[in-house]
């Protein structure tokens, strides 16, 4: 059974950086495509960024491109979302997601590409 547990959320000021972690159990992180989604208050869940299991560049939504990066540490079996230049519009519950296969770059942005989900961690950006 694959389980994802997020951590690292919190309350930060605009312009700050934060790194979210997603500890994976039950499967090796290097065999998984990993992504982050978020759900702002009162809104639908949306794609943030993803990293193919084969590695390469972060596939990021336009709203976070150049500020957010996805990475992974195989030794710790953990994925990360590095968030820089945070602004109040980034306030949301952030969810880690993982799945197998070889989806296209566009398919990686869809929640349907992922079989496993964490419960989420709250990120609040406010002065």
C-alpha cells in the first residue's frame, strides 16, 4: 500500500520561501511521477507542478513557473516542492500526488494521472 504524507506548511510573509516535503512509503520514489496540487479557499483544486519519474525539468503551472520547483531524494524516498517568492495568492492546502506510467507533459497536469494522494498541508501567505 502506497502512502504519501506531506509536511512543511505554515504561515509565512509575502516574499518568503517554503519547502514542502512528501514522504512516500510502499513504493520507491524513483518509480513514480510526482506532482503537487493545491486548493485555495473556496476554489477548486488546481495543478501546481510535477516531475516525471524519469527526471528532467519541473513541469509547472504558469502561475508558479520560475518560482516553484519539484525535486526528490531517493535516499529519503521523499519528494519536495520548493516555493520561492510566495504571495497571498499562493495561500492554499497543498497536496502531494504520485503515479506510475509515462504520461505526456499535458497529462501530468491532470489529477487523473495520479493514483496516490496525501492529505494535504496548509500554506498561508499573509503579512
